[in-house]
């Protein structure tokens, strides 16, 4: 066998071995495509356009429902907004969110705590669990409201049978990946 043929076979075997060692979750996610994937809400573009795009296409409101998407407003720190799916309701002022590209660039977080801190209790301002700090922190994020999905959410995690109290103790499972990107970047 010639050296070129042997090298090509070795390269193929090495490539196959590398391909099987990359975990399935090792994908760089932006919030908008991830929210679309798990909620079934077919809106495209930057997260800050979801609320207006949903008008006339999906019901919208200020009451959280499992499977709905919480649309965050643009801010100076979050120019393109953010979207996250409600994975569980804890009480009137607390939900668990599943979303991407929040605490870790491109990473996915399951069942993270979000608390309504708006004076009227209308979910127009929230605090969201932030991984590096391990708590809600001091940042308050303005939101536009909830976009309601037509159908069940498509979250694929092993916590589905976990009760709400246990979920709040777990707080988050993070799938860290790449170190690039900006929250809410166009998909």
C-alpha cells in the first residue's frame, strides 16, 4: 500500500473517532432559533422583533403559560432583545425558563428561575437567574409579554417528571459551547 492511501485511511479513521466524541448538545445556539425550535412558534429574525411579528399570527398576553415565549425588550446591554420559553410555572410571580445564549455564550439552560418584579405584577419587568453569579442578581429586564404557542413545547430534557419545587432547586443544566456571539443575534 502506498503512503498516500495509508495516510488517507488514517485520516478517515481519525475523523470518524473525533465525530463520535462531540456531544450532541455541543452546538452554538442563539436565543431566537432555539426558542423557535423548542416552542414551535415560527417567527424568524432578531429577538426584539418577535413581539411585533407575533401580532395577528399568535395570541399574546401578560400571563405566563407553559410553552409560551417571553419576549424581552431591547436594552443598552441587550440591543437585540431576548426570547425564552416558559417550561414551568412556579406561582403567579415566578416561572422557569428554558433558553439559549444567556449565562454562557451559545449555551442552553433548562428550567432557570425568572421572577416578575414589576410593580403591577404584569410581567413587564423580570429578574432572571444568571449562571456565573448563581442567583437572580440585581439586573431588571423589561419585557413585552408572552407569545402563546399553538401546541405543546418540545423541550427535551430529563426533568419533565420533576415537581416544581425540585425544579427550583435544580435551577439550571448548562450545555456550554463556543465563546462567541451576542444575545439575540439574527438567525
